């Protein structure tokens, strides 16, 4: 990407988009285009058409999406499918219409079949049934991957897709119901510590295994891929390392300094048993994550204390 290139970051206020924005500034890119959702509704085809016609970006990072944890995904099934499809369709199509040089579409590890072999290789896409609670979101993201590939095949567009593992970091969502597991646990432990609670209830058995990547590492990977990766099919972004939810909870407990007891509520859903990314494709290209989980949790907790409490 040329230093003076016009770069549009869709979703610049979210955890991922804001990390990409910071990374680009750090690398000396200043011609960055952003719009809040109030300024530009990406679900509105006409509005997106007018925006692209006026701005004509050279590069697009598509980090805008409707996202949430198990409860939100399962409760707002229609919203997750409709809104994500609309956002993707509008941004990807207008990027083609206005000759964007390169677009990076961000998906999610939930695109893989629920019972796919571990670790998850890129070629496992569409080889089995999805995890039911977040199936609508996953289907939208799979459509986005296939759309990028279809525009590449039919029109020669350099549109690429990257699938991050579970993310956390600055600017995360700590909503009590709609957040993902890691930020939800940070909030739970912090509130328990403040309230002097003797126990913290944790959803599920604690046995599912998850992988976590700091959002600034994801931004670094996205920047790297924009420079080096020009292929159809998706590429995984992760650490290649995972741990149980129980071990994650213990790490967060230690980070926050809470000395009560953990209680696992097995009546609540566990979700997919394991979701570990195979990141050998990315490692072979020459990129590897820098921030380990222990360090990342400290940074995330500091951010929570500064911006949420």
C-alpha cells in the first residue's frame, strides 16, 4: 500500500477496526477514511453507493459487523444474518464498482464446522454442520468469503479473506449479556472483587478449549496480509495455542487479584468443544503473533479500568 493511498476502514470504532486504524497511523498512513454508523449506515445500499462514489478509496479493510457472544447470536438470529449480509454485500460490491485496488474481509473462526478436526485448517470450510447457536452469523461470514472469491474469479478483484480466532483487547465490548467470554469474565471478576463476593459463577463446564489473540496482533497480521497475500480462499489468523475456559478463568482471576471461588454452571451451554486455528499457512508467509495471553490480559484489564469502570 502506497503511503499516500486512500484507505477506508469500515468499522473503525470497534475493537478490530480501531486496532487497524492505530496500526496504519503507526506505519505512517494518514489518508484514512472513516465513518461512524450514524454517519454511514452500511446496511443502506444507496448510502454506501454514494459514499464510494464520493470517496473512491484505494484500499478497504472490512471490519464492520454485527457481533456478539452465544446469547446474542442465538437470540437475534435474523438480525445477525440480515445485517451482516447487507454490510458485506454493499461494501464488497461497491469496492468492485469503484475499482478498489485491494479489500480485506474479516470473518470469524465460527465459520468452521462444529466437529471439524483440530486444529482448524482453511480447507475444512463447508465440510460439516455449523455450531447451531451462531449459525446465522457464520453463514453470513461464509457468504462474505465466497463473495470475495467470486468477485476475484469473475472480475479479477484482489479481494482477500482472513479468519481471526477469538479476539480481545483495547476497546472490547464488556456488556453483561452480549459480550464474548474473555471480556465477560474480566467484568465478572472485577465486579466480584469490588463487591466482596465469595464466588464467581462461570457458564458451562469450563472444559471447552479456546484460543485468544490480542486485537493489536490481529491488526498487525491484517497489515501484513494487505502487503503480501493475494490469493483466493481464506487464511487463518491466530496464535496456534489454546487453553480451557477454566484455565482462562484462573488466569483472569490472577490478573485481577480476586481471591474467591470459581463455580461452574453446567446447566449453561458450552458451545463448540474446541476451536483451535491451524496457522501454519500464515506462519509460512512469515507472520507470528507477538503478545502472549498473560501480557494481553494485563493490557485488556488496564483498558477496562480506564474506560469501563
